């Protein structure tokens, strides 16, 4: 049976300064986001990952840390690429970050969205210290399979949180809504988590990262 056990003493602990700094960030970011964008915004998987990453830092739970690595590594990288490219050329190669250039979007919310740059670094340091747990792929996939239907049911369709109404922030009309949602639930783990999992496992086989069951 899979367990969310803390790292054994043989593994390096997460630095206290990182725990404190990240905690301070959450104390500032969460209330600000709630006021500026509403509590629905926390249904975003990357926002949920912020809270779970905080728990993983303090508890040093290896599985939970590995799950957040899967949640933010590729998403944060693609977000950064899209924002950087749009900043230089005005073109969004991926999409979904148009709000960063929307003059009506709160400037403070835009600034706080830069956490997409930081979460992969924090989670990456976490698995470097604690090791990557292979079963994280299963658990993060199951979490996503629960969050996506809840997002569909409980959030404003116009906000298209987690892209449950269409890819890349755009609404889709070519599939029935529930068929699209079902496809998204299958494709999200395959396209977002599996590549990160495979790369991380390769690093483990190369001896560059601790391997845990």
C-alpha cells in the first residue's frame, strides 16, 4: 500500500529558510488572490499545487513532494515560454497566458502570477533533497481526475479554469462538453505528468537523482 511517509533520516532535509520563505509567500499570495480573483481561482491545479507544496515542504513527505513536481514542472515551463515569447514578439505560441497582457487584469495579480517561475524550482529542490517517488504519477493522476470534474461543476464556465471548457484558455464547440471533459481527464496526465515522470526516471537511472519506490 502506498504511504505518504516523510523522508528517512538518510536524506537531506529541506532547508528551514526555504520553508519559511515559501510560507510567507503563501500568507501573502493566497489572501491577495482570493480578493483579486475570487476563491474559484484556487481550483487551478497549479494554485492547488502551491498549497500542497507548502505541506510537502514542512512534512517532507516524499510522495506529496514528487506529486507537486509533476504538477508544476512542465506547466511552469510552458507558462514561462508563452509569457516570454509574447513579451518579445506579441505572439502566444501556447496560449493561456493572455491575461498577463490584459490591461483590465489586476497588476498585482499579474505580478503574483510569476510564481509559475518559482514553483518548479522549489519542487525540483524538494525531490533533489528527498528523492522522487515513482508512484507519484498514479497519485497525482488520481488527484487530477477528481479536481477536473469539480472544476467543471463548481466554477464559472466563462473563466474556463483548468481548461475544462476548451484547450489553451479558449472555449471549444467541436465536442459535446462532457466528452471533451472526459478526454481532458485522460490527456492531462498523459501529456503533462507522464513526460516529467519519464524524464525524472531517466535522471534516476543516470544516478543523478535518488530513486524511491
